[in-house]
């Protein structure tokens, strides 16, 4: 069932299918009244999204999903309600931005060496067709190029054969550490939540260690509900949030319209969990 606040959505500024304006309009039509645009490693879509939200009487919360590393794994942290111009955040985003372009070029070169030329330009063209972005094309854009060029049947095959973890196109980037990512967000005045903790392939004990070190780094929240993930996972994460005294966040993690993904679609949070969104100054100002 749709919910009127969604703290995890993506636009064409990163790897989403809708422009910031179209995303805001679609979310509003589905009953969302408070939206955080959390594109990967960029703030590029925020101004456009804010203008679209204002025209609809909607509240747009500053958001970003930062990539970082911990224990040899790529982890994502969500930052909210921050000062966009904060120097530490701008520096971190600039570093990641340049790294993403280098990574995309290398993916294209690797695919060309395997007899699939033009992947970089093709992925970029498909990205621009959705809505021009200054961000580098991501693996979903490369997957769509491989489908369009006839090298694979669908996105799933593209990731299974060429782009998924450990495959040719899985080019590693030098992300900041978990500690660095959280520190730059906190320096910008952000509230920070650990994104989709169940998405990471790790044991229960390692996940608990991740949460503990996230808190030690300055993290404040846990994304307890991410889209229509299994209800038992929401329950497990709620237990973790209670045990570690973390605030709860939730969102659809919307990228594109599908039968299982829409803005505002995520499993409800347990009533006893304190909400991260209740701490946002931008929401208190309009209450």
C-alpha cells in the first residue's frame, strides 16, 4: 500500500528512469507528500526536484546515497536534510564523480576487447535519452546497450554474463571508507542512515559488526524497510534498530516503474520505532 513519505528514490541524475521532475510528479500522483531524492553520489537532480515539488505543494528533502567501502564490500549510506554547499560533501562527491567516469570508460574498453564495441558511447546515449545527466553511465545503462545491440536477451543476462559481481564489467572503484562517507555527511549537517542492510551478502555476525562500526563512525539510522523486501527481513532489521538504539528510515528505492516498484511502496515500519524523518529540520519548519 502506498505511504505518503518516501525517503529513497532515484532519478535520471543517477540510474533512475524518470527525470527529477517526472519522478516528483509521479510520486505526488501516487500519494507521496514528502520525498527524498537520493541519487547515487550526486546532488545534480535536487534543484529541479525541489522546484517541481514546490509547484505541487510537496516537501522535498535533500538526499543522497553515497557509495563507500567496509570490510572489502561496497556499502551505501543515505544522507538527509544536509547543507548542499558543505565543502567536505562537495569534495567527496567531486572525487567520486571523477572516479565514476573513469570506471565507465574502463567498462566500455573491457567490453570492446570482448567483441562488443561502442558500449561506452551507447550506454551514454541511452542515459541521455532518459534525461541528460552530468553523471557517468552506470552498469544498468551498459546492460540496456547490450540488450539493444543484441549481445544479450535482457538486463538479467547482461549482469549474469558481463556486468554482475566478479564479471568482466564489474570494475572496482576507489570509494571512500565508511568512516569517511559518514564523516563528510555529518559535517554537512546530515542525518545518516545505513541503506538496505539486507542487500549485502554477509553473515549475521558480520552485519552486526557493520552496524556497530557504522554507529561508531557517526551513523544515526537504519533503513529498516526497503521496498517490498520480505517481511521477515523488516522484522530482523527492526530488532537490530531497537538493540542498537538507531532511528528507523524507510523508502521504496524506486528506480523505474515495475509491477513491484513504485514511489511510496515499502513495507510498513513497526509502530514502536523512532523515525529518522522526525529529526529533519526542513520538515519541522513546515509543520
